C-alpha cells in the first residue's frame, strides 16, 4: 500500500488507510464514514472532475485513477498552492479515500502521472460555511534547496580535509606502534567522520570501506571486506599486534583520501538533504544507542554526539526553508538541546544506568519523530510551470 498523507500540525503525516485501494467499479464498498458525494477523477487527463462545491469541515474525497499511469494527487489552496493532503502511488483502476478538514475557501486537485514533468491542476472548487480547516504547507521546490545543498557540500569538503589530516595522524601512530596514541587518534578521526552526517549518501562504496561494519559479510569480522575505522577499532582495543594493524591503517588513510578526491566531483542531491536530517539520528538509534556499531572502543555516545552535530548542521542550513512552514521547528531545537545535554560528558553505553539509557532512547526517539516531519515538509514537490507561489507564513488552517 502506498501512503495517503494529510497535513497535521503543518507536517505531512501518514493517515490511516486500509487495503490497497478499492477497484474502480468493483464490488467493494467503502467502510462506514468514507462515503463521499461521488467519485472524483484523479488521472491527469480529467483531474478534479466530479468534485463539487461543499460545506466547510471534514471531507472525504473518493479519488479514482481512471488513467493508465500511476498517479500522484494533491489537494491544494487554489490561490497559494499550499498543500492540504496528498496521495502518492494511486494505481490505475483504483479508488482511494482522501480525508481532510477544509475551511471556507477555494481549492483544487493537482494531479500528475508518474514520471510527468508538470502536474495538472483541476478546476477550482469553492468550500463555504463556518469552521476552521487543517493547516497546509506551501510546496518546496528544488530551487529552494539548491543553496542549502551547495552550502552543505562546502561544509563536507572542509570536513573531509580535517578527516584526511586526522587519519594520516592515526596511520602514523599505528606505524610507530604506539597503541595509546593510536587509540586517541582513532577516536578523533572517527568523530570527524561522524560529523559529516548527511553526506554519506554521496559516498557510495567508499563510505562502506571507510566506516562499514562486519554485518552481512561471509566471514564476519574475519572477512577481507571488513576494513576501515571499525576494523582498526577492533584490532586496537582487542590487542592485535600493532604490526598487523599497519596495513589496515594504510588502507583507511588511502580510502579517506580517495573519498575526499571523489567527493570533489560529486554533488549532494538537494532532494536528499531533508531526508538525511532524519536518517542520521535514525542510524544513531539503531547503531550507536544499541551498541551494535561498537567494536571495543566504548565511544558510542561520543559518536552519537557527533551525529547530533551533523544533524544540527543540516537543520541549520534548512532553517530558511523550514521557518515559514514548520511551527514545530523550535521544538526540534529544544529536543536537540535535550539530547545534547544527555550525551555531554559520556562515552560508553555500559556506564549508563537503565534509567539513563531509557531517558536517552526516549529523547532520541522523539527527536527522530520530529525530524521525520522535516523530511516530509521539505521534500521537493512538482508544481505547474509558472505557478510557483511565494512563501507565505504558515497558517493553522483558519480561513
């Protein structure tokens, strides 16, 4: 089942929708409470046909894709283009409900066949009567994200320079067979890598070579494909001979320099940046706060703090896009501060009490939930050519 989305609190959140859609013209009946005035066409060729004027309040539109291509449908303010609800992946020959709360105003459906360059806007429909509507979000275009993406590239390029210098220092300490110095250099270099955060999607195979884990490798920790920071971490903290670790450190330094060179010719996809803000801390929950990534250094919480720093960087760059669209941005800032305070001064998960771990997990989990809204609100959306509206203040839906 593809998702039905509605605007809730100026965030696009998953709405309850059962099944994969009703076959158009089939025998299935909508569940009670889903009845609408009639079926509304959602294929680009007949976008909005069948939607008639309505009274303000909660609406359920039964959208039918009578075309031959998968459709994407949004219900928008006819003037500003702000999105109140949307359905992605409406298959040909199916009917899906779109539930939304609308205040008095003029609205339209915006339909696009999958892969089409521009969507089609249906005829305007007037909604009358008292009552508040739900909030809406003005669509973000790729041009809105171009500046933040380019700024992030510059941030990552500078970070890769620092990372290369620190891995060279790590390599030198290993070659001198100074385990204590090598451990300190490993921690410094690994935290520099963690702070790169949202760039990992552009690193490809080199990212796995630099920071991959043994999970899924045929021979696990003994597999030749297990390289990089975590392979060296395992050797340093588990007492492997320093001479045997020299080739591992050499390979890591080479891979980091190759990564720096390769990234100079890459571009961060603007559409990826809002998603990464969410995914960085998702990985922190999965890998650092469970201890799954720890190969012996006991630095999971310091890595989590570095991940948080990477998240702050992304949110900061997206702030101009989010500020007029996302009322909970201040809440995101507060929860980032809370998580930072809980991580400050800690390194190993093993030193936390059960209560402290639960508080840490709960705080990180809440922040991930909020950042999921960032990813959805700032997702680039297609608008009709020449119809790009100015960005108004976020509204709570009163009309």
